[in-house]
């Protein structure tokens, strides 16, 4: 039997009775996938074409399962793969099912080892079984395996970023992440690393804006003993420490001009020299850079090299500020609150009024400021639910002002017309839709409006 299986060969060796079994799973809204010992797909039920896209079954046959649902579950050193190899069953794991070049779908995944008495009566290669079903929250919400890195999203812009990170799972291309301070650029860098071929290697971060030029040069490239006053021993640089992994250059826009030249040469030649040494060393690290500086303006005024800019900007990712993606605020807030509360052994909730106040606030410090506000709220909250009074003063003042502002605006509006740009209403509708599992009829009942009114308001507020 050949090692490499074509789709027809794989299909012809399907387990006896598999057709009946896949019909049963399809009736239950499930997709059945059978894997060999190398975690390659040797059989998939036809319902995969319905869940993903036409032709998904044939495309998957003979291919590694991680090409279908991502490397973060079935990568060589991942916990799910290790659990299966040890004979354990894994249930209810979240995965991103690839539905083509530009789209993906959130699914729930259960995987188990096929019992020996079953494998002896079917395809001898069959080792593992995987069952997929649509995730209950798969209605515009992207919460994948990347959510463990804080990368959660509902807004179209952030969903696009999540899908881009997922699509780069086999790439080692240099990435430039731009955006305001506090938007989560390092989170995206870590997610890119975790979802890459170098995920088992180190993630080494350097804040290029925190050190003066001479110290930054030594920090990046390392130095040899006697290279300068105070260099009493050899020092390994961050480029060396990132060998086999990812080098994250934060605030890359603040690198001084003479180091920009050296960094450009490293990216071009994939070689570098320690300070005080003339022997070139190979560079074996993927580079991800981030900045809140307008690099186009920096190039215009001569503070940044355009050739370095284009070397870094192989894959550009721009992270919008939090005020431009209000629908992400509840997701991020709940994610951060679970982390902060868990650290103190507390399970805390956010009241609807608190979430509404968060939606109205402009968040000049973006996600970092949101995290700090929740730290403050957890420290001042004595109950189980965080109320408006537990928020920092600037958020409370914004909430108090909003009590009067919408009322005066409504006085000027025609009777029965809602404000088209009301973030509080947008948040209320989103929360109700989520609690109703995006059943619009049920959500309309809870909101006290007709389905047609709800549909109109969703269109006006840009809710998909």
C-alpha cells in the first residue's frame, strides 16, 4: 500500500458501513472525520461539504487534519494531539474550520481513539475519529483557539484580522502590526507566533523605544567581551535568543537611524554580527514588528528608512482603535474580567448599565485602558456584579452625562424614531441577540419590538 494516498485510493478504502454511519451523523448535524496514525484524513462524511464548502471532502482526503482545523489543536506539541496519542478523549474543543481562502467558521470538535475491536473490522489505517459541529456562538462571533491569547472579536475589522492570522499558519513572512498605543499589537504578534510553524520555538520581545541606541544595539545583536567599556563578558543578543522562534520588535518606529541600517541588512541577508565581532552569524528567527508611529510621515520627514519599511511590511496588519469597534467591548471586557477575577479566585459579572457605560466611553488608552478600568472595578467591587459605581471616575462621569444627552436628543427627534448612532442601544441589541442565540424573533420579544423594527434597527446600527 503506498504511503501517499490520492483521494480515489483513500475513498475506496473506506470502512465498511461508513456510508450509513455518516448519514446518521449528518442527520444529527455532525461531520465525521477519520484519521490515520499520522493524523491525516482518510475519510470524511459528505456533510463536510455543507459545513465548510463544496469540494471540502476531496480537498481534505490524504491531508493533515491541521490543514482543515488549524495547527493550534493538532500541531506536533499541542495538548489535544498528545491526549489522543495517550488514548484520551477530548470533547467540546473550539476550532476554526477553514472554508476557503478568505473565510472560516467556528466549530466545536470532539476527538477520540478508535477502539481496537472497531479498527480490526474496518480500514486498517484508521486510528482516530473526529466529530465536528457548528459552534453555538457561530453568528458573527470569532472566538477560536486564538482567544486564549486575548484575540476575541465580533467587529468585521477584527474578525478579518483573526482570519488573517489563521490563514498565515504555514507562513514565516515578516509582519508589521500598526495601531494606536494599547490596541493589542503584542497580542496579535503572540497569536501569529502561536499559530505558525515556529510555535514550538521562543517568542522574544524587544521594546525598541525603551533603550538608547547603544544599549539597543547590544540588546539586539549581543556583544563580545571588551567590545566597549563595561563589556566584561560576552552577551547573547535577542536575535540569537529567538533562534527557531519569533523576534518581536515592539515600537520599531523608534529605532535610531544607524540601527535601521543594520536591521535592514539582517533582514536582507539573514545574517548578523555581535558588537565587537566580525564573524557573521546566521539568523534563524521570524520577525514581527509593531509601532504606533505613522511610518509614512516618519519616512517623509527622514526619520525612518523607506527600504526598511517595505522589508518589514511584507504582511501589514492595522489594528483599529477600540472606539471604532464598540461591538468588541463586551467580548474583551468579559475575557479580561475572567482573567482578572480568576487571579483573585472571584467569578464576577458586569451589569448591563456597566457595559452600556463602557460602550459610550471613547477609550483613548484602548484595550490597555479597558484592562486597567476592570482592575480598578474588581478592586472596588464587594459583590458579585460590577456596577457603574465600581468604575473609574472618568467612566462614571461619562455615564452620568449620557443620562441627559440622549434624552435631549430624543426630544428633538420625531416620536417613535430612535437615534441611528446610539452605542448604548447597539450594545443592548447585541446582548439581547446573544442571549437569544441570535434568534431574531425571540430577541424582538425580549426587546419589546416587532421583528421588522428589530431588523431595521440592526441594519441602521450595522449589526450583521
